[in-house]
C-alpha cells in the first residue's frame, strides 16, 4: 500500500529521510520490491543484499507483496525540525 513515513504525531512529523537497507539476498524471496514514487513515475529500489535506498520521508513508497521466501530489511529515519 502506498504511504509516506510522515504523520501527524510528535515523532513522525519530524522525519526527514527514510533509509532502507536490504538484508536478504535477492534470490531468497519473490516479490517484495521497494517502490518509490518521486513524481508521476515509479522507481524500483535495488534488491541487492547490502544496498541502501534513501529518500525524503514525505515521498510515497510501498513494498510489493512477498510471494515466496522471506525478505528482511532495516528501516531507519533521520529526524529534524518540523517542515515549514
């Protein structure tokens, strides 16, 4: 489901950057592709183990359903002052 990582809460409103680290080898699962929508186009993030995708937390993104196997990733948010 398309979403952004910024919300109305006191913590999520201060998120600036989203970082997603791929932990699983891409051959361990089917589906599970991180998609980011910086505008009218949809970009697919690298599925290579160890790759990092960084994007503004307000940007729409989703992970497609994992059809088989297991996908592990680590998500980190960089925080800062609220957007004006």
